[in-house]
């Protein structure tokens, strides 16, 4: 049965965030709403599907090549996924059979969002629990008071529900981090902390792990900070150093290449360090994560693909039961794309580009205005502003067409603007 690829179609999609989180995710645009569905068609008539966030990439280079080759050699995540789906269907086996030896038939899964106001976080905790999740990975940012956020979460979190708090290095140094982490650890719903300080700080992580009674996880072999203007701000340290110095209780593995993920998983298996796989996509990506994770011994922490962020998806979402997702047992990815949903998402308009001014408000009344998310991140990373203070919060103003807004946005483009200072 030939596995020759005769067509690679890239289908642009325009997704929408759920109403409660949409204004916050659009403000941050950590992950956009543009996605692409890749359809690989084989000479034998079999079709496989994959996804990737972002604009379409031309897959012409894979036409007339074998989909079997694509399992190992395709560097593009959407095309590689589609090859796993197509080859699995052609052979009548689930995708995990093509990836490696399966060690478990179901895997833990987590809910995910970026930073949210306390009331919205509480809503999302309730939503996550209603969907069957028991784990929620949440972004903690210095323009919110995390003690207030966790108090709101604790009010609605059911028994056994836990949040992993991801700081992306924003606590900056152990001296500042330890008191805040200890205060947050008082909440039973707080499971642990991800990347509290920049991952280059070996001594700082050793201090935190000795001082704080919660697990600490980090990105394997790299940095964690959202700094664009200074590439040396947090390059992190090699994975071998992280393991030797025992900086983390567990690890976060990103990326969408099966070969690369399984190679790292093999290393962590040797050191008996658990990890989760973290990526963003549709229900197709969630199925892919489940297949990959089911072949990795130490894939013991709750994985995520953020697919529950979308109002409508390209395929049925996996059923979460008490925090676990069963690995699809059908051929390929084991789920069937929804043709009607794909047509709707393909025809939908793209998310409009809207200018915003975000304002960090301190309890003293001081207000700092920013033109974009990156500018605000770096103001806190570089220590220009104090973060995580009691009562701090973020306000966002969208372009209303007024002269006042235009002038303020222009001033913020030059540098942060402060009122009452």
C-alpha cells in the first residue's frame, strides 16, 4: 500500500476565544487566533489531518515523498501530525503505535489560560472543573496580586482541584520570590510553581526549593522570560546542569516534533524526573499530545494544548474524566475533523488588529500606561516597576477613535507614561 503524498493542502482558519477570556487573550496575544489545518492526501486515497497555530506554510516540498518519511523528517508540526494521522489510518493502527511503545492508555491533562483578573480566574476554575479537569496551569503576572487571585480561585475550586502558577521568571530573584511563594503555598489549591525566577539563576532556584514547600518545575534546557530587547537576559542553563544541580522537581517540554520530544523524554526517564508536554492548538493537537505522552514513562504531569480556549473547534474535544484523557484508539489520531466547523472557521473574518493602551494601577493611585504587552513585560523584568504588590491591577483601553487615545498611545510608543508620580 503506497504511502506517497500526492497533495498537501493548507487551510487557513480564524478561531475565536471563549467570551470570558477573549478580551484578556486578545490584549496579550500570547497565542494568536490564526491557525492552519493541514490535510495530507496519499496516493491510496487516505487523508490525514494536522494543525498548527499561525498562517499557512506551503507544504509543496512534501508532495511525491513518502508519508512514512514525514514521521521522522518533517520539521513542521502540522505536516508531521498529518503524516502520523494518514499513515496510522493507512495501516489501521493508532498514531502512538508509530511513535513508540505505549506505557499507559490514558494521560493527565490540564486546563490553561494567561493571566486574568481574580473574578475571571474564579469563573475559569469553575469552567475547568465542569469540563472534568482537576489541574489548571495559570500565568501569574506582576500587574496582578497573586494572593488575591488565589483567594478567588480557592473560593470556587472543588476538592482536589489544583493550580500550577507560571511566573515566567517575573519574581526576578529568590529574595523577592520566597515570601510570595510561601504565601501562595498556604492555599491548598496551589499545586506548585513554574519558572518563578529567570532560569539562569542556579543558586536562586536552589534557595527556592529549600525554602518553599511546593514542587518547582521549569522549561528543560533553556530560559523562560519574555524579554525581546536583550537576548542574553535569560538564556537559561543546559538541561544537564538543571539535572545535576537539582534545580527542578519536574520539567515542561514544549515543541511539536515527536522525535525531539521523545529524545528529551528519554533523558528525563534516566533521571526519573516527571514532565508535561505544553503546546497550543485545536482538538487535533490535544489528541496528538495524548498519543505522544502515552509513549513516555515520565510524562506524569498534566499536559496541555489549550484547545478549550476556542468557541468552536475543528474536531470533537477529548472527554476529560477526573483530570485524565483516554488516548484515542482508532487509526491515526483517532478523531474525525468536523467538515462544517472547518468551513465556518475558514470563512470567518480574522481577528481585527486593535490598538490598546494597558494601564498598571497601583493602590496609591499611580498609573503606568503602556503601548503593548512586550513593553510592559520588560518594565517589570528590568525592575523599573515593583510587581505583585497588594492591590495592583491592570486596566485596558481599546482605541475609541478619540484624539486623546491617539495622543496617549503615541506617547506610550516612545516609552511608558506615568500619571500622579
